[in-house]
C-alpha cells in the first residue's frame, strides 16, 4: 500500500511509501483552514446582486436568483475552506496529501513575512504547497525521503508553532 501527493511526481509514481512509524510520536493535531467572515459577506452580496439583476424580469425571478446565487457562492466558500491539516496515527494529512511522519524532517514555523517570501520569491517549483491566501502564516516541513523529488511541504496554518512542535520527533 502506498500514499502520496495527488498529481505529484513523474510518470504517476507515488511520492511516499507507507513504512513503519519508528522514531516519531503518534500525537494528534488538527486544524481546519476555514474561510474568513469577509468571504461569507461576498457570497451574500453576490446573491443580492443576482437578485437585483433579475428584478427587472420579475420579483419571483429575483428571489430565486438571489437564493440560488447565494447558496452557490456559499457552497464554494465552504468547499475552499474545508481543507485542513491533521496529524494522526503516525501520518500528516494536509489537504488531499497523506504522508507518514517518517518521510518528514525538520519543521519550521514561518511568520507572515517568511511565509510570504517562501511562497513567492524563494519558492521551489518542486515543493508541495497547501496554500490558503487568507492564512498569512505557515510551516515548512523538509522531506527526507531520498527517492522523492519534493524538497519540502509548505502548509498554511494559523498556529505555526503548534504544528511545527507536533511534527518534531519525540
């Protein structure tokens, strides 16, 4: 059985093989990167705008358009903000990726400025980035698997020190 990053690697090769969890603690950590309140306001405003556009046709069409647009926009906000970071049972789950902790090296908590640099001018195209633009801080996790071309993981998180601490070997 193998696990890896979706769409990463060449030729469909999986990035990590599941191996034993020696040397790493099986502690737990969980964080959801939910969308900020402002995004919900935008979804509501999209519904209002759709209602105003369709008001010219009829009040019923305006109400239907407003509700449908607001619900659709809210669904997109929920879907985008559903991603999370979890450490459980010897694995790091970040978005769609699931990796054994033994494939990971040092974890470094990044403040807003360091995270900005790492996702822009200092970024490596081979890195896996679970990036959410509305989360300013992040953690950089080295990948120690010699067969893996991915140099590091960039994980957006609102609690970088806590996540980096949970990834340290015990």
